[in-house]
């Protein structure tokens, strides 16, 4: 997952609203969101190479999402970051307790940003930040491949578009008609060179990765996901998958937290 915007306890009747893009190399094998056969209470996409995920839910009232932290790093890590999602969804621990254990094992993983919701609190932690895990206060947040709310152009634009959509009197939060939200993350306009971060990957890659929706030759946006959690514990989930920028299949599911 490479871009997430979310509204936490800012929209009446909806504690959590989230919109995200997963960007990945096209050759990496992936399963779209589905109920897992080996964890039957988990609904998530799955990385077929390492077995983990980037965004998932459990009907036991748990939700987690992950983005990678972009940096040049030659270290070989034994554990995939996607395991952080899988492990939280099958755990019994609170988000606070789980994030504490993750922080203790931070050096075992490549750089990441992690969000965990336990049907009560929403926690954030990055193993590339000096800050400990902490519960988010109500607000609208954005994460790409740096720390929470780092104002990269794509993050700032996505947050602005998301906020405008949420405040529009013509747009219904009800995800029975969520496509208007998905279109927010279809913007493939690159940022101006003067606005680009320098993460050590070279100007061409910085340009390619600067748009909300990425259309590269070998790497790009593989899925856009929208979810809403209402005050009754019902999650409406919609995921649109892509192959080289072209729409393929769509997954839609309603999940009630126990």
C-alpha cells in the first residue's frame, strides 16, 4: 500500500472512512480481497509471494493497513512487512499492546507505516520515526511512503480532494454508491519537479511515483480500496483492481463486526 487517506471520528455516524491505493510491481503475484481459507474470519488482499497483506479486516472488529517507507536499504530482513497485518488480524491483543510489541521488534522489518484498529482505538506507528506508537485523535490523515502527514504533493492533494468530497452536499458517504470516492484516487497527474521529495531513487522515479495513481511500465497502482465503518459496526468495502492502469475486477463486501 502506498497511499492512504482516512477520516477518523470526523464524520457523524462513521467513525472511520478510508481510501487507499496499493502500488506494486506488476509481476508480483497478488490475490484481491477475499475471505482467507486459513484464517476464516479475515477479509483481505494477499501477497502470494510472502503470504501477508497490505490492508485487511477481521469480523472480530479488527482492521489494519500498511505502507512501505521509501529509503535505499541494502539490509535483508527475515520477516515480510505484510506479516504485521496478518498477525494483528489474528491476535487478541489491543491495538496499543500489539503496536508495543511491534515497536520492540522494529529492527526486524524494513521501513513501514502501520495503522491498527481494535474496535475502539486507532493506532499509528512507523519504525522509521523516533515517536512511539500512539492513538490517533479525531482528524483527517494521509500517509504515503514517508511518515504520517508528511506533506508530499500526492499526500496533500489526496487529503484535499478527500476532505472536499466528504464535505460536499452532493456526495453520499454511503458506500452503496462509492465510485465517486474511488475517482479521487484515479488522478495520474505528476507533481512539478520543484515539489518532488528526494528519497535517493533518482528524478525519473520520483516523477513517476509522485502522482496519486501510478501508471509505470513495470510498476503502478494495482488496486484502489474504499471502506467505511459506521457507528453500528458495519464495514462497507469496495476494491477496484487494475492491470497496467486498466480496470479489471471489482470486489464489494459488507462486513459486520462482532
